[in-house]
C-alpha cells in the first residue's frame, strides 16, 4: 500500500504584511481568510508514483507522510521554515487544496516540487552557514591553541629565568629547596626578589626626596583610603611636582593625586605625588607616595 498523507503549513507568495491586506489578498486569490502569511494544507490519497517520486519523504511502510516538517528538525528532507529565506508557493498552487478541497495527485506533485525546491535551497544555505561556522570555530580553536602555547612558553621561560636567578642569587634556603626538588623554591625565590625590588624602590624614593628638597610628612594609620587624580593643584603642589620631575630617573613616572583617608568617622584629605617605579623583578611598577606637608586645607 502506497499511502500519501499531507498536513503542511506553507508560506504564501505575495502575501502582504498588513493583516487586513492579507485577508483581502486571500479573498482575491480564492484562499480562506486568515491573518497569517501561511496556510494549512490537507490531502490524503493512495499513490505509488508519488511515493516513488519523492523517496526522501517515504517512511519504512512506503507511506508518504508530511506533517508540519518545520517541527521535524533541520535534517528533515522537506523542512521549509516560515522564518527561512525560501520560495513560497503561489495562490494558484494552493487553491485546489483550499477551494473545495478537490486537489488531484498532479496538484500534490506541483506543491511538493515547489516545496522540495525551496527545501533544497534552504538546506544548501544551511550547509554553507554550517561550513562557515565550522571554519570560524576551527580558526578560533587554532588561535586558542596558539595563544595557549605562547603563554605556556612564556611561563616556562619565566620559570627558567627564576631558576637561574635562584641558583646565582637566592638564599641558602631557596637553593636547598630547589636542589632538593621542592616546588616551594618558586615562592621563596619570588618573595626574595620582591623584597629586593621593594628595597630598591624605597631607596629610589629616598633619593628623589633628598634631591628635590620636597617637604613630605608621615601620616598615622588609617582604615581606608581612596585615590584620584588631582584636578586643580595649588602653586606649591605644582612646584613640588616640578622639583620631583627634575631629579627623578627617566623611567620613573610622577603625578599629583588627591587621597582621602578614613578612620572611624574622621576623613582627611592630602595631596601626594605618586611615583611609579619599574623594576625587573616586578611585573607592575611599584607605587610610592610622597605626602606633601601643610596641604590639608587645600582644595
């Protein structure tokens, strides 16, 4: 038995976007009234030739069954999504299915040929889209692997540099940990290098203060502080900054900042010169602050 059963929702060619216009269009073309740009098709019959003409739609019982193929997934042979760019059917092809429901097998063939052509167009565009996505995904994955390899190589080079430093300049503890195969030699070496960087940054700060003659003060401990750029400095502040810049090393940055210190309910404002001191042992420049004297009332 070669049974054919069709239950489709198909787009209508030339259907306007305005709901009222859609109804008028359908009436003018002999289609039933609807506020949608699609129409439902129903047809049942028995035909061996139909089943053989459209083998991709035949199930294991030699039945040609099509029911709302847009809900059957992307791989359905006759998937025609109302949201996809496909060739919709004309009112002339639809009329036998909606006007008296006297469609013949030839009408079914005409309908299925249009829909399968649209489906082939859709699947072809989907194949191109998937190919582009696969290419983009492969390129992204390749870039990710390359970036990861670069990071791992940089980390390995950094670790090897640290190992050489530890053997030449590390403390006895760090050297023994390294020679004994203890992984904690890394934290030991990094800690020692950080202390060296801090000590040298402190020394640079002291040399700048001494050479510039800038009057700086010490502050008591505060619970919190907030730092922002100094937006409207006073003349003494600008003179202090100029004095610092005239004596600082070329690779040290200096700028004025305003700092708000807080402890309990007390708030104190100070203008300070922020120094950014680079060091080979530090990933980021080390910050030091010169707290300028007698500026608490400056605004």
